[in-house]
C-alpha cells in the first residue's frame, strides 16, 4: 500500500503502482461520449495515464490543463486523464477549458481499475477516489515510468512524464 497525505494527514491506497518494465494492466473505461475505451485501443502509441481524485478540484484541473499543453508536442502519444468523475463532468470541464489534446476517461463503471493500478484511496475523506499518480506506457504496452504523488495537493512531475515518452 502506498502512503499518501492530504495536507499532511496520512492515508493509504489499496496497493502500489505497477512496476516499470511490467505489462500495464488492461482496462475498460468510459469517455465523455459514454463509449467504452480500452488501453489496448492505443497499442502502438505511447500513453500517459494521468490519474487523479476529481477534475473539480484545483490541482486536478491544473493537471489536465498542463498535460493538454504538453501532449500537443509529443508525436505518437496520447494522454488519458482518468478519475471517478462522471463523463458529463469531464465533458463540461473540457468544453469550458478548451481542452483538446487529452482524452478524459471515467472509471465509474469499473472500480476494479483503481485496484489493479493500486491507486484507490483506502481511507479518509477521499476514500474510494483515486490518488494522484502518473503511469507512462510504451508502444509495446510495458510501463516506462510511474510516479505516485505523495501529497495529494501537489502536482505530478509533468516534465519527467513527458521525458519518459522520448
């Protein structure tokens, strides 16, 4: 279990992020048009999984905006911004913020996703939501980089995630 904090108060996740070098766990999530999307749909591309509690919080929103800007410059890659928010919230946010370079996905139909990636928060006020983390998957489906953000109120290291795509 990963030890994380929210404004210094400790919590745990249900597990650990998958390890670098292993095959990324397959998943089925829901996009903002209510269509099912699988990780394997992106085979042959480099994929950044930006995982976070809710798009309706300031740090999460900043993360989506930041990856939206960075993603536009990296060839043969895609950023998937994933939370438990409903697809309607993702669609509203992306429309209001003019987000066009990332794909937002909801795990509302698939709670197993958070367990398979070890990111579901186990206890505390955010229990059931995802911790803030980044997983970069190579074209072959193997994990190239991971980051579990220890303090939920902190942003991930965008630069390291984008560098892992190179």
